[in-house]
C-alpha cells in the first residue's frame, strides 16, 4: 500500500491530506484564527461541582467552563484514550538479563533522581486550583472536555507526570521487544513518573529512547515552573500544531512520502526529522509544481464529496449520510445495480462495498458519537456476518476507539466512535440562516394564519389598538400587494391600526409585532 501525506499551506489555513493508494482517508484543517486545543494544559479553577452528574466545571478563562467528569480524575493508564489511541497497560513480566543493554542504560538519564515540584491532584472543591489537559474540542454549546491525567506525547514515548506505570503499545507484539523497551524506560525514568512506549519505538536504540525521555522531562520542568508562577485560570502549555502533531503521530515506516508546498514548513519538518529520524529525511519533498498541490494529487475532487450527503459506490449503488444532534444515520441503496439474478448476491456485493466506503467516510469526516447504518436486508446469517466482519476489518485502520454491534435482522448496525473534535461537516459548514438548519420552511399560508391568529388574540378587549408588524421581504407580495392588500383587510376586519415594515434581518418564516409607543417586542405576549 502506497501511503502519502500531502500538506498545503495558505496564509489563512493549513490543510493536510493522508492518502492510501491515492484514495483520501484522513483530512485535517488548521485555521490561523482557530488552532487545535487538544493536548493543551491549563491551570484552572474549579467553578462548581455537581455530584448529581458526577462532574465538575473548570474555569479555564474561556467563555464556557470546561467539563471534568469524575471518571477523568483517577489516573489509570488504560483510560488514556483521548490523546494516545493505541496504547496498552503495563503487564508485570520477568525481564531478561542483558549485560550489554545494562551497560548502555547506565548514565543515559539526566533526570533519574529528579523530584517533581508540583504535588499531586487536589480534592475537587469549588474555588481550588487544578491542573487539567484538554481531551475534546468544544462542540456546539458544550465547552472543552478535560482530564487530570496529564500526558506529554513525544515521537516514541508519552510521559505521564502523575503516574508511575510503564505501558507498551499493544501493536508491539514481540514479547522480547516489549520487555526490552520496558526495561530501558524503567531504568532511566525518575521516581513517580510513568510512560507509554509508542509503536514507532519498537526498533529504536537505547540512546534515542533515553534522549526523548530527557526532552520530555525537560519540557515538564518548564511546565512546573509556569504552574508555580501563573495565576489561575491560565494556559500553561500549548501542544504541537496540527501539522507537527500529524508528523509526530502518523509519520511511520508505512508512509512512503511527505509532500509540502511551503518552504518554511518544509524546513521545520526537515529539522525535526533530522533530529528524531534522520534515515527518513529523504521521504520529505518540497513540492515545486505550478499546479496547486491538492489538484496535482487529486485531493480537491475527493474533498467535494466529503460535504455531500450522497456518496457513490463502485457498482452503481450509493450511501446517504445524515448528521443529527443525537447521531449520524447512514443509508445504503442499490441504485440500478443488478449484476446477478440472485437478489441476495446483489445485496451482499453492495453491502460489502458500502462497509468499506462507510469506514473511509467516517474516518475522513471524523464522525464521532453514535452511528446507525441501514444496510440492504440480507436473508442469510452468514452474509450478515460477512458484512460485520468487513466493518471490523476496515475500522482496525481507525486511530479512534470504535465499538461495533452485530447486524440485526432489520439490517441495522450500531457503532459508537470516539469523538475528540467537531466533525469535518461541522467545521466546514454553517447553519442555514433561512431554515435554521431544519432544511424546511413554514409555508406562506401557515405563516399568514399564525399572523392572523395573533391579531385576533391581540384585538380582544381593546378599542382600535395599534401595532407594527415586521416581516421578511419574502412575504411582501402576500401581505402588501394585490388589488386589496391583505394587511388592509386585516385592519378592517379587526378594527386595528396596523403598520407593516420589511426587515431583512428576520428569517423568511418569521414575524415580529412591535408596540409603536414603547418600541417593545410583544410577539410572545399573545
């Protein structure tokens, strides 16, 4: 498989595409005025504690307080899922004697006897200061989600300042390598600190791992000093940019090339690779073509499908993706496909194609939360299992945590996927100002009936009252035009002084009644 990373840098935003055999599988955007926040460390202040929902709200200095669930307070390695997706917990194994390795380990750590300056976590009480790290970006009217499990991710290791366990990525399956890596880290890490060894460290030497550990502890020392000098709420540590984090977390031996069209970013990445992976420097290339880089690599046409509801399948079928407040619903349709006279075989082929495309679209669009897929009905249990197995196989490529339930008799599959940030759809679209996001409008006749019902209630008990009606210009022909305009008929029918004004700030299916004497909006009073 040919895997490539393509980076397009503009003054207003940086776009990163990851392709597999030319097919877009992951897409990241970082805008200049809206930078990535996951991984940032704050010195916050506990604003309120609500035992009923087992959570506290933390003042980070933003408009909305951050959400800290009680389950995110107890520091356990197996719960570190938001920043490190493929790590495993420590397992007590006997370590082999290796005299050569022991000699290399000696004196490699500058911080073996380093004592942490910042104490452990405080009790969760209102008004107290607390150190937290962002695990999820704000979504809708929800603020940041944070944890007290502080982590400092590096290329090969993730430092755990408040934990003393050593974990190894579950993707490192060789027991000898696991024992060797755990022994190296345990021998050089300071007392009271922990670490998770990442997959890319599997074949690294002692010096490389020890050097990175020293860099991370040096960074933690700087964070400790900032915590002691800053007043809450304050940002203590800003994690890497999207570009840097993608290279740090996703650039491995499977990636054949990185193309970037910015000399500045090219130089930064080259310096980084020369420090941590000099043998992979030749995979970085500065794009010098005249055609825009995303057009040259065929990314732009694929991006146009990303915000579309309808996604075509190779055999002529298609899937339809609808995102709602509570969940994402995906419908699979056959279209005109009928290669076989056997309906079951046709349905199975489309469902298998859909399973592969759905996994790609979910990763690409970064869809999180509950996902319901309505596959084409299959009569045979073995065929339903084939589709389920195909989903499991494809989702193994996903770095986010995914849980899948088997297909029901109705052809439904339920999935939950870890949500860290807004989906691509939420980041690249705005709510329609006309319909408010519903996709439909109240009919003109329904709106006119609502206005007339309001006038009927308003008129009761009053002698020739006066009121101003504000409407969108969209309704002008219905109310202000005609042989006898409708508003004139209302004035006569209800014995009322009625003035009508056009207001472009109103939605087309919205109206307002104003008291002309007080200029007060009285719409909701009747």
